[in-house]
């Protein structure tokens, strides 16, 4: 049975810089393999932290603040939805993505909300 995973692409200071040509080659190869396997869903890069907002509601009051946030050491650079049999299979696919070299990739299994559970 297949499962969906949310993949978060993060920057990471310990990553290796990739020349643009190598980045593009790796990304194209990854996308072709993922498409062929039927593993790729929606995905996109996101704008930088200077365009980010944070929203919280406290005591009935909505508070919207600008980024960046100094507590972030990594920045969320994009996302993908991946379908795979296991998280290990998803990890194998993501190991071929340029973010795995230049940054960090987080893989999160999608789950149902408690009130959506069967039985």
C-alpha cells in the first residue's frame, strides 16, 4: 500500500554548494525518475524569509508579524508531495534531489486527523 509524504526542503550551512548547472541536472534527473515511478505530486519552491509572515491568534486577537525570524537557523525553501511504499523508499528518491546535497530534506508521513480514523 502506498503512502504520501510531505517533503520539506531546508537550507543548511553544512551543505555543499552546487553550481547552477549541476543543481539543474540533478533536479531534472530526480523529476524524471519520480514522474516515471508515479511518485511525485505537487511541489514548488517558496519565496525567501524577507517575504514570510507568521500568524497567531492570542486571546481572540490575530497577530501577523514579518519574517525573518532570528531563531531559524535553516530556511524552508520548498516542498514536494511524494508517494512511496515506505518512508525508506521516499528517502531513496529524495537522496537524489539537489537539496539533499546543498541543504537538508525532511520527510514527514501524512496521517489522518483523529476524527477521520476508521472505526
